[in-house]
């Protein structure tokens, strides 16, 4: 789901009515969509938009809500979507992930996400790390004591894209821990090759 980043466009001007949070609960999807677009200029509307996102069934309205949250930005926008990473609804998880990856303020919650007891959440956190300036460092720290193969695989996939030579010691630790897991050894080798190392750790 493509989102509009802050500062790239201005909200539509054809809907001249003042922002109304109550319209997010209107029966007509067109009204709800228009309300989301107008509320994108209201920094205090992040909480209301977040609640609306959780119950909204129309995909176009959901997209408008997410775009509004990205335009608003800030910690409150991050907090508005963060709970949906735990949702059983894949659309909610994906939408929340898109917003978090679009907002630099997500970096503040990333360490806690990477240390969450829920392995599925840690996998999603690896994707958030992909978009953060210090994401590689946080993922390397996670690899040092991560014991879920799926989380390791997700972290290695991201590190293969954003990691640097300083990540190699963490990759070595991962390779040694999963010496009997061929798919993880392959993932480590791939990450090392893309980073620029001469050979896979543990080979």
C-alpha cells in the first residue's frame, strides 16, 4: 500500500469542510475518506485516526487514514498504529508496518520491538529496522542473542541489504549458533557476500 510521505503533497482542497473526527464514523465511505484527508492537517487527530483504522472496512478509506497519519507524523502517529502489529488481520499489520517504516520516529520504539517476547513481532520489527538509519546496528545486537530461526532469517535478509563490515562479527555468532541449520548458514553466507566479506562465517 503506497503511502504519501510528509511534505510531498498537500491534502486535497476540494473538500472545504472543516476537519471533523466524528465523520470518521459516518455511514458513507466517501464521507469517512474525506474526513481522513482533512484530518491530515490536524496534529491532534492521530489517536482518532488510529482508532478509525482499526475498525475501517473500506480499503480506500484505510489508505486515506494511513496517508493522513504519515502526513501528521511524530510519536503520536507511531503510537496510533503500533498496537496493530499484533493484530490477526494481515491488512492491519501491513498498514501499521507501512506507517512505521515511513516515520523516522519509529526508531524510538524499535529496540523494544526487537526484544519483544513474540517472535512474530520481532520479525516485523526487522522490517521496520530496514528503513531506520541505525537499523543495522540494532539487528546485529539482536542476532547476538536471538534463538528463533525465523527472526534470524528476517534479520539476515535485512542486513544483506543495509549491513556493513561492522556487522560481520554478529553474523559469525549467528552462523556458529545455527551450524546445523543449512538455510541459516546460506542466509549468513548471502549477507556476507553482499556486505563484501571474502567468505561466509563458520565456513
